[in-house]
C-alpha cells in the first residue's frame, strides 16, 4: 500500500486540477445486473465517471492511462453503520482514561484503515465532540485520507438510555450533548445537530448491548417523541436511523417513519411486515457477535455487556434471515468500532451464511446502500455520472465474498488511494 503521506500529497497536489483518466482492468462486476464484464474500460473526468464499456468498443478521450491489471473491479463499498472515533480494544471503563482529543486522533487512523479496506463511503452514526464532522472536512480538504463520511454527530437518546452514559455516579459530570426528553426537546436537538453538521439523525429507540444499566430490548422513547424527531429531521431534508434491538421499539420506530432500523435484533413477524410495507431499511450488524464474545472481556467490557450480547447474537441472525426471506430492504451496516475498523468486510460472509447470495450481499453495500442514503446518483455503481469510486480484488467476489477481505486497489474520486498488487 502506498504510504499515507504520498496519498495525502497526491490529494493536495491534484486539488482543483482538471484531468481525464482512463482505467482498464481484467474484469468488472456490474453490481446491478450481476454480470462479469471482461476487459472493461472506465473513463473518469474530474473525479466522476463519464464512460464505461469494453476495451476496443468504447471510444475514449485523451487522458492518462492506468492499467489496474488482473483484478476484478467493483464500486467502492458503503458501510451504513460505523463509529470511526471508537476503538474496541479500549472498551468499558478503560475508555475513560483518555481525553476527548485522543478519540479525534483515533478517528483519523480508523478512517485510513476503513478506506484501505475498500469502503469509500460510510455513515458515521454517532460520535462525541462533533469528531465526525471535523474528520469529514479534513478528508474533503485532502489533509488526511479516508472515506466519504455522512455524519450524524451525536446519537440522540433519552436520559439514562443507551445513548446516555451511565458508567459514572452522579457526582461526576459527563458530556451529554445528545440527550433530550420530550417531543419539543427532541425537535430542538435535531435542529441543533443539523446546525453543527449532522447529515443524518441517529437516535436510540431501545436499550443496547454496550451501555450499562439498560435492558437491551426495552423501548426508551415514546411514539410521540420518535414521531416529533423524525418529522423535524425530514423537514430539514435529513434521513433518520433508529438504534433498535427490542421488538416494541422497532415497531414504534417504523410507525414513526424512520428510514433505517439499526440492529433490529428482536424483529418479529409483525415488525418485519411493518418494515416491508413501509419500505423501511434494516441495517443489521450480524458479524460482530463473534468478535465481542471472543475479545470483549479482554477489551474491558463488563459482564453485563457480554451477557446482553449472548442474548442478542443468535436472535439477531435469525431475524436477519427472516427479514431477508420476507423481502425487507436491507443494507450493509457493520457497527465497525465495536469490532476493529478495517475488518468491515468480514460481515459479507455472515450475510451469505444467513441467507443472501454473494451478489445480494455486495448490492447491500453498493447500490442498495446508495439508495438508502438518497445518493444513488453519486455512489454505489460504476456508471456514468457517479463518483469514480472503485475497488479491485482478486477472483470473483460474486462467487466468493471472502475476496472482499483482501482489497488490492482502492480508487476514490478518481484518485488511486491504494495499490497492493
């Protein structure tokens, strides 16, 4: 992989320069059709794709030629649920030893790992100190390498809920910028976060695994509260993601009009039917159970967190399978930050194990994720008009998704960010 300093220099050196690049490779996976295109040629101008075809069949303009060799190209991947300024090896009370500035620095490192893993766009659904907004701006400026970020800033939650912090006794203060109670306070919180850079709103509808003192399935906001929050966000043009493990909270979030349900661990048949009828997307992190139960205790997780994960893991995977079979719309969301950044693609194999075909799992992280973001004209396909975001892997990922764990080439906005051939 090219050094990060070289990548940063390339980004800064090419800023504002018009250029045409003609890419060739051995193969390209058309994620929409599922077909493999032999000897493709992709033309990119100023970071966007202007032409796609076969070598010798597509007239190409003058420009720099880049042959990517014996790889299979596919669109840059999209992860709809990450926490870039989190490190799973510093969990529980261990995390309280580090100042806010530490987590900002962690975010820079994790953004680089995420991009190197082939994820050129991510939705960062919760971070303190507006870290994700600052990181987004630094990446866009070319100061550091990383994926395109859709930031949520703080995850919104109720007092004492999953998005609050219950680790410390009352005499210790803690950053509670995302906490609000009641419909009007939640409306105001949405406006505040939007003011400071949120491009998606994430809220906690139920308890969660990694919080203390919360039941993983218990609903934490009322229908009136969720509806007010969603209405306010939609009025501002923002999509809404609801953290919801518990059955009642999932159903209430769907009835309130959320765009995506995160986790959806205890979704029952009624919840699945509601999601299908409403067109609500499920974003289900079905890999990280393996990591949490294997490494969580060593990383500092409390036994109550591990007990909740044991309660959730299999149930969530069964719900994933049932939702997929029922026709619920589904996207790729890994919850990276709960397990190591850069390992995002480990989830593809679990999605296939629990019911998806390889091409469906890939679509969940490309064209389907782009649709759920409302950015299908920008990302998710190698097609004219889209950003020139591409990755290259060995072999055929539509037959073996494990190849997505070893990304050889990463191109973002027409810039070669990684070459590990």
